[in-house]
C-alpha cells in the first residue's frame, strides 16, 4: 500500500485529489486539514490530521508513519 500526504485536503484541489485517490484500494491518505468535520470523503483509507502547515508542531504528527 502506498501512503500519500495531502496538505489542504479541505481546499478545492485537495478535496478533488482526495476523492480521486480514496477510490483506490492501494492508497492510504494522510490529509492535513483545519477542520476534520468538513472532509467530504468518508473512507477507511483516509487519516485526517488536524493542523496547520505553517505550524511545525502540527507537521510532525502529520508526517509520522512514513509520510
């Protein structure tokens, strides 16, 4: 299984990319989001990590496990 990290998963491009990748069975998605409840795709292959790309402390959690 491949792991894909998506920053801005709530954004226009990020949400479409996440929807497309979530249909694949061989991809695990780590999505960096501001608000986890606004994710459009509900899929067992999506791990939502609440954070901000500008804050180093939230990026360490987002990047763990091989991303």
